[in-house]
C-alpha cells in the first residue's frame, strides 16, 4: 500500500520533444467525442497518468482557451505543448492534434465526391442526416442548459435566433451586438451576467505543478511578443498576397483564405456557433457547396476524429473542386488545395493566441472567469445553433421544399436520435452508426416493400 503514494510523489521526468510528438499524434487519431471528450482524454493522460501538468495548471490553461475564439481542445493542446517545449512544442502539439482529421477529411471528401451517388452511400447518408439534425439541436440544449440561467440571457438567445432566422443578419454582427449587450449587462446588472469556473484539487508531484516556476520561454517579454506578432502577420499576409497575385481578389482560393480568416476570429462557442456563418458564405454567397453537401460535411465531421471545426477543410475541399480552381483536369488537386487553404487560415489564429497571449496569462497565474461580454455571446450562440437545427430539419425532412413530400421515416430517425442523446445519454458515434444502419435498411428493404 505504501508504494503507491511514494510513486505518486516522484516527479516524472521531463518528456523529450519526440515523446511529446508521439503522444500528440496519437491523440489526434483518438480525439473523438467533441471538445468535452478531447479535453477529458487530455486530462486523464496528462494530469492523471503521465503527470506532465497539475490539475490547477491544466484548468488555468483551459479557462484561458475557453475564452478564445476557435477550437478550445486544439488550443489547450497547443498551450500545454508550449509550456513543455516552448514555441516549437506548441506548434507541434497543435498541428499533430489536427493533422489526422485533415487527412481523414481529404480522403473521405474525395470518396464522397467520386462515389457519393452509390446506393449504399446514399442509404447511409439518408440515416445520418436526421441524426446530425438531432445532434445540433442537442448541442443547443446542452449549451443553453449551462448558459441561459435567467430571463436576460434567454432574451439575448431569442433575439439572436430572430436576427439570423428572420432578418438574415450576418453572424459577426450578431456576435458583436451580443458582446455589447453583455458588456452593458455586466455593468448595470452584473449578477445576471456572471459565469465562473472553479479549480479542482492540485495534483501531486506533477512535472509542471502548482508552484512550478514559469519557464523562461513562458515569461512575458515585450520583444518576444512583438516578434511573434510580426511572424504571425507575415504568416497570414504572405500566402494571401501570393493568392491575390495568382488569382486576384475574386479567385476561389483568395476568397477561401479571406473568409476563413474572418470565421476563425468569431468562433466563440465552438464549431456549432460558426456553422451558420460558414453556411451563409459557403452555400448562399459563394456557392462552394450545396445545402445538402453542408449537412453531409457535418455528418463527416461528427464521425471522424479531431475538432468539429475540421468541417472547414471539407468546405474548402468542395469549394476548390466544384469551382475547378486549377482547371477542369485537376479537380482532385484543386480540392485538396482548397481544403488546405481553409485549414491553414482557420487554425493560424489559434496558434498566435497561445504564443502571444500565453505569457500574459502565465503572468497572472490566477483563475480566469468568463467576462460579461462573453456571457452575452455564449447566450447568442444558443440562438444561432437553434437556427442551424431548423435549417437542417427543413432540408432533411422536406428535401423538395415545404410544398413537396415530407420524409416521415427520416423525421422518425431524427426524433429517435434526439431521445437517445437527451434521455439515454448515448454517445454520438453509436447514435450515428445506428441511424446509418436505419437508413440502409430503409433504402434496401423497407422502401422497396412500401413502393
């Protein structure tokens, strides 16, 4: 019995960059379950098993990442990799966390575009689409249950839904308005706009523990900050400038780069929150993909490892392919380039937020609370996610429009999927698998019998 605490008190050896590289790459292949599942996996492995970082330091980093736009799990991996091995450690961790998902999306996107009309693929998608609708609605429920604690926040959520559903206002406008309302609410009715987090018990004998001195590379330096800002601006501007010189401002890759730069800065609340914005530009404005292809892309995102925001790779892939960005004879390469451009400009800000903001956060070493503006934004996010669920339901259950047929079996799958998620807490992957099987049964067995 005594050997266990003695072992716990031994400080683990500092991992080499190669050892950390292998862990982050493995995590990228196993990162199912959305941000909550990915964060839980990192906590189990890094805090409890390997003890590379203590509980308090882990939560300190997580609280900062939760206030940023972008995929918080990927940013958390970047932050911890940065604490362990400096800038190169952060870049390696963040890149390897998303690299498997990018490869999977490109491969499956190619299969989808080449063989998506096969009966087996069509049948699986028939069942998966209503499951995606249920998943989006359940995401709104989960976020709303945690966020909408009073009538003020409910009102912001309802206003956001009306603004995007009935008025068609752009997503960034809604986000800015919600932030302003949150700021005003925090000033005049602060009790209604306070959301906080807490720390757990400190972990014993962690490599980076509660009293561990901040590494030199993580200390604030004005010169280092200016250097990273300059490098970040160059990393953003040079590829964009080359795209403009190559295709002009109206070129498909230039539009992809510019749009996903903007999208990356307004992804408060996770991937579901920014999907309406991606839909507006990807489907309605630029015509990179159809509404049904957008739903299929989200289904792909839900069933593959990595952050859900990887759907941007799918959108860029279809944009480059279907717009024939490299000419009609190079569609595959055109699609891959579009996916890589979208991915690069989506994730670049996440790395900069850590490398630039991390030293400032480490200098405080205190618990970070959600600010009142972010509380308002999170409330608005609930409204836009509900709008996304309505949009999906319309296209899935009435594929020919409201005057056309109603897909009652598809609706039944959607209702069953929501009940499984909400009432029985079934995981997303089993739900999608069961719904895909139901879709195959409908296409190959039930529908022929009824026709």
